[in-house]
C-alpha cells in the first residue's frame, strides 16, 4: 500500500516573475475593458449630441419657413410649421412668441394669450414675449393686465421706444377712457334714482282716510240691500223694478213672468 505524504499548497512554487507577469496581464485586461466602456459612453454621448444638433437644425429650418409663410399672410400654414418645430425644440420661447403674434392676426385672442404665456415660462427675460402678451391681453379687454405686461417689458429693455410710445401709451389712454365711462355710468344711475318720484307715505289712520272708507262702506251697503227685479207682463212688456228686501211689493194680476 502506498503511503500518502504531506503535499505543498498549490502556488508555493510559483515564481515572483510569473506572478508579476500575471498581474501585468490582468491590468492590461482591466484597462482594455475600461477603454471599451469609455468608448461606448463617449459614442453614446456623441450620438446624443448629433441628434440634438439635427433637431436644432431642423427646427431652425421650420422656424424660417413659418416666418416666410407668416409674412405672406399664410398664417395657418405658418402655425403648422412652428408646431412641428416645437416638437423638436419644445423649449424655444421664440416659437411660442411668433405663434402668439400670428394667432392675434387671426383674432384668436385666447390661444394668443396662452402662447405668449408659454413663451414667458421658457424665457422670463424676453421683452418680446412680454410685449406680445400685453397686446394679446388688450385684445381680450384686459387693460390693467396689459399695462403690467408692457411695464415688465420696459423694465427688461428700457430703451425700447415702441413699447413706451405705442403700446403702453395706448393702453393707458384706454384705461383712462374706461374709468371715465364707468364714472359717467355711475353718475347717470344716481341721477335716474334721484328723478324717480318717491312713493307717498300714506297715513291710513288719518281722519280723511277713515271718512272716505266709511262713505264707501255705506254705499256698498245700500247697493247690497236693493235688489233688481225684471218683470215681463202678459202683454210682453219688460220692466226692471228695484225693491227693498224689507218692503218688497207683490206684483198684481197683470204679471206673467217674474225673473231675477
């Protein structure tokens, strides 16, 4: 029978050079994997950048096409172009601002206000968007809101003569006219109330009213005590006789028919 002796552990005879070579190869493999991962991430980022650039380029093209259509008064077609551009670049405030202008030209004030508000949400510092919003609000008759929008536009760009001399000045004139009209209507209403004849305050317990009521009561009593009798004689003559209840007369033999 063979005897079993003690065995050394595997690896004890591995030389130092072999160990270093193994570690170097492992490091090379790790760096290769890291390089591959880095290349993949870089490629993904690059593809994303290329896609964004394509979207920006296509959106710009659609924006310009819509502007050309709007200049030729083809407003509906322009809106369709800008809606396509917004699908590619939904954060472009200028697209919403231009769309609001075209909607005002179509007299669609509610959508115009909404589009201008969307432009301001994406770029609160756009004085163009605030100006367009003010004009759309004027179209709805919201004069006070329009004045505020024009003031914000001037606060962002104080050197804009168009907003100062045209938009804000016109809105203030409308506001003053509206206030004068409101005051005039209030004064006219007060005047109408003053010219109305007041309802007389009758004293139903006065001696004159009591005497009148008593006289009316006596007259009604006299009429109720008297009775009208229609008598038709044998000869065909018709006679109306008024008699008292207490002293009613009996018709003579000539009476043929008696009808009340």
